[in-house]
């Protein structure tokens, strides 16, 4: 399959979609967004901000600190903004916006996989870890989020919000999902600052 259709399919259809969890009784999970892959497959058309058709959620705070975010635009006018700390690649924030409507996540977020690393023997015993929703205020709305990927040797822990609907001041409504990662002494505090900094562009 050519590169362009792959990109459009992923960004346009999977960007914010929910998929049924294979674990009985679990809430619907959310497909992980392969941002690096999408970026590699992007064309000039997929970097044109004039093609965005939804109200833009962004982080003015981290734009001031880290500079302008990377931008990807999907076939249906959705977008992805990615902010990365220039001093720490393990600290980043990605915002996805879509014109499509998605089903609401359930009472329990998907479990995550703990690697169960033994630092002495350098062995691993992966196990599934159940979790509860956490809560954060984003653009005046209470939004649930969860651990989507646990910390590993070379990757920070990653947190993702549920897919949620927001209405901008101009009356337009869209779906959003936000992902944040932080690998430092206090990742939970960093994640709250990252997620809580998001609001509509003014």
C-alpha cells in the first residue's frame, strides 16, 4: 500500500478511535497512535494548518517554553500537535483533534503491562496491571486519564486521556485525546502540568 493512503487511514480513522478490549468486563480501550510513523509518512499536504476543520486545543504555556509544536493534519480536517522539551526528549505532550464522534469509554480504563524487571538478575516477568481512572481539568471540563504505557529502560511512562468532546466558544464541537509522557523524579506532577495546560487557542 502506498505511503500516503497508509498515513491518511491511520490519522483519519485511528487517530482517536476506540477499540473493543479483549479482556472481558473491561472498558473500551483506545488504539495507540504511532505518531513517529505518521510523521515519517506525512506529505506537505499533511502539514498544512489551513486544512484543520476543528477548534484547536493547544498548550500556550509549553509553546512559550519549548517553541512551536510539530503539526500533522488528517484527511478529514483532524490534527495532531506534538510538544517536546528541547532539554529532555522523554518529556512530551501530544494533542489529537477529530471532527468525528466516538463512543464513551467505560467505567474502567484498559490495564497496562508491567515488565516486572528484576534489577539484580536482569530478567523480566510481564504482568497485566488493573487501574482506575485519574481525573484532570482540561479547558473547563473534567476529563479522565490513565496509564497507557509503563516506564521502561529507554521510554518514559505514558498517560492518555479518554477520548472526549469539547465545544469551543464559536459553538463548534469536536473530539479530542491527549497523551503525555514524563521521565523524571516526579512524573505524576509533570503529567498533571502537561495535561492541565491544554486549552483552546484564543
